[in-house]
C-alpha cells in the first residue's frame, strides 16, 4: 500500500531550506543517472563524486528543515509530491547528452559557488555552517564543469556544435536562479541569505570568461522559464520522483 | 572528580583505536574529525564533524565509535557538529606521515581558495619525486584526487586540500 504524501507548513526559512536542498538533491540525482554510462572512467568517478557532494548537502539541509517541521530527512525527500518540490526547473531537465549535463552543471555551479560563499556569513548559524562546507565543494564542481565546457567548445566541430546547442537549450532556465519572492525578501532583509540578484554580476563574469575560452557564444537573454520555486514543474520532475521515491512509497519506512 | 577524569581518559584511549573505514591507517583523531570528548554523569559525549557533506563514511564512523565504547562498557552519545567546518589543516602531523606511508599524498598545509585551485603537483608518496601530473581531480573517494608520477610511472591518490 502506498504511503500517504506529506503536506508541510512552510515558514520562509523552511521554504528556503527546501529550495536549496531540492536543487541539490535533484541535480545530484540527475548526475547519478550517469553512473555506469560516463564517457571515461575518470569522468564516471567525477560525476558520482559531485552527485555525492550534492546529495550530502541536501541531507544536511533536509535534516535542518526536519528539526523545524518534525520530519526526518527521508520523509522530506521521499514523501513530497511534485507540487511540493521547490527546486528550479534547470536542475530537473533530463541529462541530454554529455554537453547538456556539463553545461547545466556549469550554469548552476557558477551561481551556487558565490551563493554559498556569501551564505557562509548568514545570521542563521546552522545554514552558515552548511554553506561553509558547500562552498568548498561547489568550487570544485564549478572548475570541473568549466574545464569540460572549454574542452568541448574549443574541441571538434561536433563537440562545439553540441556545447553551443546545450547552452542555447538551457539558457531560458537560468533566470530562475536569480528570481526572488516575498519569502526570499524576508530572509534577505534578516541577513539569512544573500540576495540572489546581487550574485548576477559574478555569474556573468565567471561565464563570460569560460565561454570566451570555450569559443562559445553567450545566448541572448530572452523569455525566462520559471515556476519551480513555487511548485510548478516540468513533466520531467514527476518521472524523476517516481523512480527516486518508488522504494519508500512501496515499502513505507524501509531501511537498509 | 577523579572518576569523571578517568572515564574521559578511558574513552579517549578507546577512541585511539577507531579508524577511518576508507583509510584505515588514520584514526579519527589524526583526521581531525574528533572534535570533543566530555563526560555528563555516566555518559560520554563525543562530538565529531564530517569531512565532506556527503562523506558516506560518517555513518560507519558513528557506528564504530558507538561499538568501540560499548565494548569497553562505556555509554556514549554521539553528536555531529558542522561549525566550524572541517578543513585539511586539522589533519595532524602524525596523520600526514601515516597517509604518505600508506601511499596517499597528504594535502598541502594551508587550506585556501588558492590551494584549492592551484596547479597541484603533490610529491609522489612512492618515490618522492615532485615530477607528477594530475589525472583527475576526483578520485576513489570524495576526499581524494588521482595523480601519476612521471618519474616512477606509478599512479597514486592525493588527499584534496579543503
């Protein structure tokens, strides 16, 4: 018998913890889908390592949220329906080819790196401690994705074409990284999180450097997709959750 | 008072034998993840901190601490603290020597963004040559990167500077 989904009262802090944790877990899950399929053994290890970092970050954030809402980290990860997930749409899109996977990791990490660096000064002590760990890990992710994008963009005609296509595909999903709502604003004013909009310049500079070395063109900012932070997702999230949550939904409370 | 001190000393002696499951030459004290040991009544309070957010060894280390102390007849509560965040600077000098002897290049001493991003050429733990190259910055565990020695041609792991 399937387990009943949980519904959660989200204070601004809990909502924020879900937004960060859901980003990390969903991206970590997507990267873990490469296990056994990566183009080289070293890349197999790298993608699995990065996935592990992200899932570890998510675990800490869920545990913290759970102490407020009265849930375990597993309940928060496995018993929320798609409409209760707060990740940005960028991280839930399918992996596509290797270029899409790398471009997505770069676009996300170029935001997450300055975000966690700034958040390590948060007035919320536990969040600050998690940010201080995440910052160091994210710096590695950013460098790894950047080096790959440069190799792909400045590689063969085919790898260049695919890298550019990946950027063009993902670009409309980057606006959501910097968007804020009233719940975010309350936390920004309280000194709990940095204002994502203030990180855009750093993001632009990081990407500008990497794209020029990769001989890739920066896509034009146009219509930006959004909705994930409020629980309006692409169809892809439901499929991902069906696989990720299957065990706990089918065998409630299973441990190993 | 005497009893309290001796309980703590006994616990510390037991913890001397608890090692990292992935790098069994290092004790948790060598690694710098054992942050505090104190006594509350009849119970020992052990505080540890994770190396990496996703380090899968943490659950196992917690279990091993609990088991080792229980075997010595000591009741313990284990807490995990995140702040201040662990850095490779906390790896003891003994730990660095043990790592190198085990075949893993120890991290450079100062953890910083420069060290994190600098071109890393750790000395080969097998022949000592500094003529080495990085194969991959992600190795067999989250805390290690993969290198090759150009002098003796052997591949080796290096502990990442964090």
